[in-house]
C-alpha cells in the first residue's frame, strides 16, 4: 500500500514519475492499456489523497484507466503479471481487491453505478463519498447522459462526477458534445480578477461571468442538468486538483469536475499519438517505441481493404462506434473518409442509423466488437430483423479474449443472433474466407453477420461452399469454425472426422447430408452452451428424423470466469485426441 495522505506536492510529483515508469514497464512486458493510464496518474493520486478508499467509493469508467489505482492499493505485482493467468486484471475487479468497487469493463456505466451505490448507502445509513471518474469519451455516451439527467433531478443524492477529458477515446473524440468540451477547456482567471476589484463588484462580476458563459456556450450541458459544474481543471496540477476535490467533498449535492488531462503523458510517442495506436498495446520496446513482434494483418484490416475496393462500385457506408483502429479500419478511414461514419461510443445509435440507411441499394456495414454489440440488441431485433433490413455486421473479437478477460469475451453474439429470423451467420476460418464472405454478404438479403477473432491464418485455397471437410467424415466427427479449426487438425485422432463449418445459420442442407450417417457429432465452439451452433444443429437433425447424438464442446456457465479455460482454451475430450 502507498500512503499518499502525508505527502507534499514535491513528493507526489516524484511518486507520479515512479508510477509512470511502472506502467510503462508493465505494459511493455505484458501489453495493456497504456496511454489512458499515463494520462490519469496525477488525478488518481490526488483522489487517493483527498478521499478515504475503500470507505469512500471510487468507480473508473472506462475501467481500463485503473493501473495507478491498483499500484496505490497494494498490487505491485501488476508490473510482473498484468493481464496474465493468475495475475492482475487490466480492469477494476472486486474479486481482486476491496478497493475495486465494481467491475467496469464497458463504457459509460459509472454514473449509474454511483447513483445505485448512493441509494444503497442511504438505505443502510452509511455516509461516504462516491466518486465516478468518467473518461476516454464515455461522457458522451447516452447512458452517461441519462444518469446525469437523473442525478440532476435528485439533489438528495450526492455523486462527485469527474470528467477525465483527454480529447480522445481510442482515436480522437467525435460528435457535438466533444466539440463543446473543446470550447470549455479554458483556464479560469476569476481569483485574480476578484483580487484586483472591490468586494462590492464581486456579485456583479459573477453575474456578468455567468451571463457571458451562457451567451458563449449556450450554458453548459451540466448546468442544464441542474448540476454544479466546474470546468477547466488542470488534471496534472496537484495543488489545483486538491483545491477542487476539497470543494467537491464539502459541497452538499452532486458536483461535476471537468478535468483536462493529456493522454499518454510522460511518454512522448503516446503523447503525440493522434490515431490511437498507443491506446492499447502488445509487448513493445520502450526506448525504440516499437512492438517486439512483427505486425500481423488482422481480419478487420483485410475486410477494410476489401471494402475499399467494393465502395468503388457499390453503395456502401461503413459504421463503427469509436473503434476505427480496433476494428482495423485505419487505412479505410484514410483513403475513403466519405464512406465512413464513426458515431463515438454509441452502439445503439450505430445500429439504428444503419437501419434508417438500409434500402434502395444502400448497404450499411457495421464494424463492432462482439462484446459491445450486446448493447444494441434492441435495435437489432426491432429496427433490423423484425422488418428484414439488409445490414452486414462485421463482428470482431468473437470467442474468448484472454488478455482483456470476462468483460470482453465475445461469447454471447451467437445466443443473440441464432434465434432471430432473417439472419445469416458466417464464421470464417481464414483471412481469404473472410474476404470472400464479405463480398458475398453485400449482395445478400436480411441481416448478415460475419463473426471472427482478431487474427486468423492465411490460406490460399478459398472455399466457395458453406463448409469444408478437413478430415474424412467418420462415425465420430467434430464440427468447428473460426480460429479453432487448424488447432483441431493437429490434435484429433486419425479416426475422428473434422469439418470446418463456415455458415452457422441457417444450417446448410449439404452439411446435414454429409453428416447424416455419423453416429456422434461433437461441436467445438467458443460460445455459451445454452444457445450455440450445436443447439440449432441438433434441432435441424431432429426435424429430419436423424437421431444423431450431438455433444456440445462449448462454454459452461462459469467457464468465462475461469482463467485456466480462458488461457488454455476449451477442453477437448481425451477420447478424441491422438494417443
């Protein structure tokens, strides 16, 4: 534990420098979220000095800004084993420490969680401060705005909301609210003006300031929410942070402190990064500012290049939610900006826009992580599927995502899509398959889903069918898809068949004919067992009177929380393995 309570500002500055070096070392050795954590060092230290955690409650949003917090709360091993099996999570994790109040892996939940915690404390007669640090563009998300609107209508609830404004999410922020934030990043000179004017003028000056502010900024959003709002706080100045945090503690109701920080502070390549390549990193050399391994082309990059050619002849609009870099669209954004819409961290808005756009020959292509797509399920069901709109979803990070953990596993998208009508689901196993499926999807009807892990191997042969026999079909045959197929090729016994399934929904008729004489089918898939490909395959076989036993080799309810499953992958029964 690091006790910052008695440290003076010089000592705090030295501590901030030490912590930055530890964050650099930890991420260079293990990968992780670098830039956002470098930017929030002083703010986190100041919070620990001003408040009494865990008696007070601290919530980070997005939760990947928590590395300094973890180092201050006794988790020095972060440097050695960040995001490793049995090590420190890259997000807030209550099972790891009482200082982590909530698990916050997705964006924009902090203010709502804080309100709930405040109500809980009132019901239990507990008096403590609740602080929500909202950063990396999560302040512009609709859920945050809904929570702020609620908070302003309930002055009996007190939450200290800190907008950690670094003008970036992963890439530069987009949208009208982000532009408003840019306007109000100004240094206040009020104290100086008041010193040189008589006291009787202060009230007049205050009114004039407010009038001027209302005129220039049309009054801030937070003022309109009826919340006390203080803009322009230097997030790297301990003296200034201490002053306004002390004010927030004493203030009787909710306060919004707008703190300006520099993303990547202290590491020049990250400070100068305008695209987001230092937001989340793999292992890298600190001095050379270069990754330790050669760049491998991601599936998203291949799809982006493919779309770059398709937009020349097709009416295509690509939509993403603050994930241009993460989804591999950087080159596409540079070469074809007129064909790209980035809605910011607003997945529901992205899907609803695609629904409004679809039709009359226009094909929206939505790039989104599997784990974030969960937020837009209502729009998928009501605005797309129910009315049979044609939209293509490129669903990245499908399956287990070991480094980021349970909040980021892409294991529920099949459970969302498989029960729905008017939906086709593809799962490529190679880069070439992914490219071919995207081309095919543009000319199809209804919702088309292409789900894939970040990386897939390259293979010259492109299968034009919806499945491919990798090992001769036998009495016992394994069906797999995506990145698992090649792994199984090497591990299965010689008398076990293996089929690469490319189209998961609807189940391909030729596939059923191919396996109709099998005695036992095993479906190996990184998806939840309750609704997965094995589920609908069994249903289709029963419809046709085929009594073939289907065994699902998938994720049980608690597997996603088990580090051994996440790190080592799904278990393959010994009876299927080479002796």
